C-alpha cells in the first residue's frame, strides 16, 4: 500500500478534528447501514472516527474489468480507512472527499466505477477513478488517472477538463478541512 497516501489522509482527518475542536465526526445515524468507524450514537446522529481497514478492500475484480492494474494511489486511498465523507477546500474550490463507510459502500463504489469504465470505453478515453465531488450543485468531480496517477477535474461522459495536480498525495496535502456537515451527492 502507498503509505504516503495513507499519511496524507491521516493528516487531513487530524486537521479536520483539530479545526472542529471535537474528538469525533458526526453524521446521521442509519441503523441499516453500520460501519466499523462508528463509536457511539447521540439522538439522530452517529459519532465516528476513521478506522483503519484491517484488510484493505480488493480492487482485483475492477482490475480484471479494466484489463490493467489499478493505480496504487487509488488502492491506498480507498483501502486506508472506513470513514465518512470529509469536506475540505482547495485553491480551486470546495472538495468533498468520498470515503468508504463499509463493505457494502465499497460494492456500490465498484458498481459505479464499472459504469464509469463503460462510459470511458465507449468514448475511447483512458480510465479514471473518481474520489471527490466539487460544489454540491455541480456535476464536476475529481478523479485519478489510472495510468499516470494525475488528479483530474472531470464532468460526466466528457473528456477530463484539466489536470489539477500531478499526484494524489500532493493534492491531499494542500487541502484545508472545513467544519461544514458532509452532504450526500
């Protein structure tokens, strides 16, 4: 696993906790969608902290579908923690980092990535893996180019708009957490 990606994520989670002056994150409690990262419930909310995945999620099925290995930064990003969405900002604007809440969330991610792959193949474009959303009223998203590892700004069913950063670690290190509640996109 790429320990630099893991360290960058850890630093971002810690910076978010420090900024919020809380000892955990909060999201709406869903008794049918539990996570190892949950630490307690208070009313309608569940408190959580990122929890290291004891066995990182496996991208081998996606690699078979793509016909190529999945970039190590992608595997490290999604294989580091069980966690909720982390809101942040960058010089380009708002960034909502997608995280995996549980194994069912991973299965849903893979299903979405297979659909994304099919669109990329139809358009004869290189495969990318989305990892963040931008503004809540925008369709733009951030992805990682599976071959180069570059962070890209994309719009659904179109060629990437531009390179945002040369690699994921550099991008994560320049994010600033915000204390707004995560949104569902």
